[in-house]
């Protein structure tokens, strides 16, 4: 749990689809109060009907991030957990063919967006009473073993691991814990689009083993539910038969 008194307030970015949407539902089902952030609020109408605060927020916009976190605190009084989830996967390409606009967009969302949201959460967790909270960053198996043609995603997800480590270190004096979940092949639109691109290039390409987003959501809620004196620093969750161990 976020504190020793029970479920608290969770902010979830990228909550309009995939893992973020599944996580928001799982937090609500577990009794948490939820602020769901995404650029599009339409897909979050169901969350709002369950009592979530659905907020339009572009995580690459510093002003929008600050306004969203202010709105969450105004509504719920504090922030106990941030699931720092929003991310994008650029089209696969060899390094010299990566479009610079894809690189810039990947850095903006996967690095700057994660930093902006972590920074906003950290400030509010540090200043609230009782002090503290937990930040859970959505990393990736690509932070350990990249796919071919994934320069943008791989480099930015390595940066997320650095963010997790520095937040863990800097959060100690303020009872702010930080952990990371590295997910492999969750059945989201992000991965489905990637598979579609593979199939377009090679109709016989094998569909990789996948897990359902709901399993990831359960793992994130379990990480969030720990008391603040305990932390899952890094967790890898993947399809059992995914070629991660020994690949390359």
C-alpha cells in the first residue's frame, strides 16, 4: 500500500489505452482514488464513470503536467503513487534511417515526459503531510536487450532506468520510493502496430508470445500496495516463451 493506512491516491499517465487504461481500472477496483491522465479524455469516460478524475494532459508540455497534478491534489488532497506510464514506439529502422522527427518525438514523450511527471509527483510527495509516496516507472525489456531497429525506443528506455535510479536515491530523505516495471510483449495497440509493420515487411513473420495488459496492471498495483519502507526496485514481467533470456 502507498502508506501504512491503506490505498490512497494514484496518478496514471497514458491512461486512455493499453497498460495505462488497464492499470487505472485495476487501481479503482482495488479501492484507490485515481487521476487518469492522457491527451484524449474520450477513451477515459468509463474511468470517470467509476469515479476517476480524467484529465487531458500532454506529458511533453510542462504547463499541462503541472496543471494536471495540481488538479489531482485539489480533488484528492495528496498523491501517493505515480504510475509513470505514457510512452511511444517509433517505426523500426536501422540507425541511419531513423527519421529525426521520430527521435525527437520519442525523447519528448519517453524521456522528457517521464521526467516532467516524476518531477511534478516528487514535488507534491515531498511537500505533503504525511510526506512521501511512490513512483513506478514503466521501463521495458528493451532497456536490457533491444529489438533490432529500435534505436529510439531502446535509448529512451535506458534513460528511464537512469531516472528510476536517481529518483530512488534522491527520494530516500523524503520517504519517496521509486521502482520500475520492465514489460515484455504486452498485448497493446503499441505492440499490435509493431507486429503489423513486421507482417507488412514479411507476411510470414512469427507473432511473438504476449501477455494481457491486465496482468501488468495487477503487478503494478501490487508494487504500489507495499508499505513505503519496502520497494520493488526492478521487476521484469513478460510472456514465458518470449525470446529474452539468451536472445541476440
